[in-house]
C-alpha cells in the first residue's frame, strides 16, 4: 500500500469490527495512512490504547467528529437537534459537548472538529419515507413530490430560526476556543437527510455571519451528491459559491441514495467525481469516510485515481 501522505481516514470504516483501539488504528495504518479521523463512535476505552500511539507519533489525528468520545445519549447523538435545541438546557449541554470534543482535538493535535450542527425538527424521520418513495416511484412521481413539498415548506419556514440558534451556539463555542487559544477549525458538515442542516447556502450564511471565527464548512461530498439528487440544492452550482469556506472534506461517492462508497471504483464512472477534485485539493483536511464493505484494493485504486487526476490537473 502506498503512503497516503496528508490524506486521512475515518475510523467509521472498521470501528464495528474492533473492540481494541490500537488494533483498529493499526489496520488503518496498514492501508498506508499516517492520519485518522476519530469518529463519534470511538469510546474512551478505545482511546486508552490509541492515546499512547498518538503520544509516540505512531499515528496522527487530523480531526475528531463531534460528539467525541462516544456518549450513549440519544439527545446528543449524530442525528439530533444538537446546537439548535429550543430547550435552553439541552442547547447549553450541546455547546458543552462540542467544547469537550475540541478539548480532545487540542490534546491530540487535530486541526478540526467535524460537527453535525442540527436540523429542522420533524415529529418523525420524514426523510426515510422520502427515500423510499424516491427509490420505488422516482423523484418526479406524485408520491415523492407531494411529501417533498410538505417537507420543504416546513424546512424553509423554520430554517432561519434554527440557523440563528445554531449560529449563536457556534459563536459561544468560538469565544471559548479563542480564550483557550485553540487553533482548531469547527467544520459544519453537509448532511445526508433532507431536513438536516446545513444546506450549502445555510452553511455560507453561518460562515459569513461568523467571519473571523474558526467556523468553516466541512464539505461531505457524498452527502451533497445525495441532497442534489433528492432536490434540496444544486450541488455543483452552489459548490462554486462555498469553496472559499471549505476547511475539510469527507471523501466518498454515492450510488443512488447510498453513501460512503469508493469514488470512481464503485460507480464505474471515471468522470463525474472529477467535479469535486478542486474541493479536495483546496481542503486543509482531506478524510476518506468509507463503509466497511470497501476493500483495501478498492480504497487503494480510488486514492490512486483521485491523486493522479489532481496532479494531472496541475500539470505535474
């Protein structure tokens, strides 16, 4: 396996097959990666064997994914209202948990914390039904369009309220980080469900309003592809607008509405993913976020294609 240089690799790939942190990281190192992103399922117990590796320089940490380390509390899991809670106590707790993630990031020398900032809340997971209708009837169908318009009306009506709430929470965290002197980006991530925040334009608004803070866009390529397919935003057009705000990227490709596949390799399309190479190139932190079924040889080929295409684009 070739040395992957500055590219990092998320522990989401193999966390379910390991109970010992060191074993999980050693497997990732075996793919040629010098850096990992510690995702939100990494436990304090796992960190007991990973921390010595970090201290000895056996592995670098590019980023940690909020909430880190893992906490077993559905109110603050990856798919919750998080920084946008209406309940002030819950919102404050979310702010505290993000600060906790940043403390770990600072301890491990990470450049960024990846954050799922929130959502426009619905009483049930309407996105699950939307994806079902999309797959069974198609995006143009009456079934899909009817439910989509219901979702979109509520999402657009409430987006300014939750954008403001999320922004205020991020402002608090940024102030705390400044007082501590932390040099860590807070990357708000494009999401995989239609009611989740931010869209690319919501992210742009938040980043602009918090100019001078460490808040930046974490562009998850596969998720943005999914939201484009579902009709939430025009990914390629809006990507041009948000490129200046990108700090980090999650690198993966989407087949239909299924994400975390190896770019180029699983889609068998050797051209479409080229649209995202500039975003990968300019990102300060580049992280592969792949599913467990992706095999080492597929990961290797995907990386080869991405890096060779970027180099060719620069005439290297």
